[in-house]
């Protein structure tokens, strides 16, 4: 499917995907696959299909600039950035588009193992997912050295 879309969009080399939007992919018939399998992230899709290549997108580039302004040195530093800080650093339009800082960074840097509950705000449906609840409880139990239900 991706080969067909790259042909339709005249993407001749991997770096040319940087100029392709999700809307372009939807119009070319790839939107459902990206939404279903890659949570709407073209970068995740491409990074999965071409793991040997590092994809740079406008979102990643924009967040890299914000990170420099906020003195974020590693990806885990994003957990400590408030939305106010991110907006001051130039991420207002990104947060408006992606709803939360957690969404922005998890889409921009899909290969990182994000713990979305560590962000100041997270996707609206985050806590409705039982997997997310279990992950958070497991992390808390490890931090507090809780080994059995009776210790809660």
C-alpha cells in the first residue's frame, strides 16, 4: 500500500516523505491504515516500514526547536515541561493541533517508550484504557515496593 501511495504522491526517495501530510495520505487511500495501525502518525508508519531510516517531519523539527528553547536535553525531559512552558517555547500551534503535549511528542518520537501518564496532561481517553491503568499501577507498585494486594 505504501508503495502505491508513494507512486501516487511522486515520492521518489525516503526523505521526500517530509513534505507529505496525513491529508495527502488520506486522499491517496492510505489514511485508514495509518489511523488504525499507527494512531494517525505518518512518522510511526514510515519508521516501522523503514526502520533503517530516520524520518524528520515538521512536527519533529518544530519540537526539536522548542526543546532547544526549553533546554530539554533528552526525550524524558519532556515529562517535566508544562504546557505553559511549551507554548512559551513556540509549541502553541502544535498543542492546538494535537490536543496535548503528550500527543505531540509521542507522535514526533514514536520509537521512544513514552509513559503518557507522566505528562501534565494526557490524551482525553488515556485513563479509559485498562492497559494504561495497569501500566500506571505496576509502576506505582514498583516505586513503593508493593508486592501483594494486601499491601495496597
